C-alpha cells in the first residue's frame, strides 16, 4: 500500500538559497556557520544541509547525535554548539567535531581522550547570557592554560548575544567588551583562531559589526524567520523569504445552518446553509 500523508510541510529550496545570499551580503567575507540544530528547525536536517552546502563554510548543531547524522553526508566542519556529555567526548574527538567548551575541566578531558590528533575546540565566553561560557573575567587565564595542552587546538572563540533583538544598548556593550577581549587574546596568543558572536538577530540588527569578526552563526534567519519582531515587518526590510509552507488534504465538507435577518426591517428570518471544508493540519 502506497503511503499517504494527511498533512505535510513544503520546503522552498530557492528561499533557503536566497536567505543564505542575504546573509552573505550582510557579512562580507566572514565564514558562515549554518545552524541546522533541531532537525534544521523542523525543515529537515539533511535536506536543508544539501541545499546550503555550497553557500556556507561550516554547520552548527546542538549535540553529538545531530553531528553524527550530518557527518554521514557532509565533510564540512561541524561545530557542536551545546555542551558535550562526558561520555560523548571521546567520540567527538575521534570523529573530528568541534566541541564548545565552557570550563577548564572540559578542555582537560578532551586533552585526555584525544589520541589521533588534537581536538579543535570552540572556546565560549559568557558576556551576558548566563548559561554557557567561561566568565569573561577568567577567560584570559583559562585560555592560557588550555593553549598549553598538547592535544587541544583553539579553533574559535565565541560569545552569545541574548537580547540583540530587544536591547540594543546592552548588545552594543557586549560587542564592545567582546572586541576588547579578542584584542587581549590575540596580543597574548597570536595563533590562528577565529572569533564569532553574531547570530540571526545580530546579523539583522548589528550587521555593521560583522567585519570585526571572522565567523557568523546564521540560524532561523536562513529559514526566513526574523527574530527581531513579531509583526514580521523587518523581514521585508531584510528581504527574507519564508522557506516552509504547510499543506493538508481536505477530507470532509460540513453543512452549517445559521439564522440570518438581512432585510431592511429585520422582520423576516431566513435560514441559510453553507458548507465548511475540513482539512488536516499539524503545527
């Protein structure tokens, strides 16, 4: 029996490519990390990655499971943006993924489990998110210790802008502080690593800062979803295109009888019947 679906999502390939080009126009030569976590925000991990493979330089995922699924089809560098569980670290090291680390202890463990080659890590600094990252006041000291580990290579240094779509003053201060941190890092450790801070909201609201950093993390903006407002007006400003559309099968016509008084004096009652179509959709 042929499989049939009551509802489905239609993914617009041209919209994904268009949005990637919009990001490229905004960030210039900076490398683009296409964030495809959570099954590419419900758009389909592998399908979206296939469409974006020629438009981006890296992929970003939330965890090891997503990284393994992606590696089966793509050779791009893969950054694991979420924290790794202790039992996952040896696999991450062996498969060459780029883990995000927020503590010296994580780096020590990756240094211990790495056997074939050094583990490239994304060193995250907390400049205001309060959820992941080394406290900025301790970052320079911890980076110094990590840089001495023989089996660790610093791939990139990053932070997160938690309110870039809501509080521009706070975000500008974060960008300033992170820029100062990177100046200190590069003076103390003049080695080859990249800096990244702008995510989707940052790309739309603070694109002028893209040239200061080497990478950007493009997430929901690639799918035509703006994080800046609920009205969507800024989508038109950014020229984004929605990448997903819902479809469903009509399965029933339902008669609806209702009362109407449409004459001028409202003294004649007319009973009418109309048909309502029922369709199957799922959010």
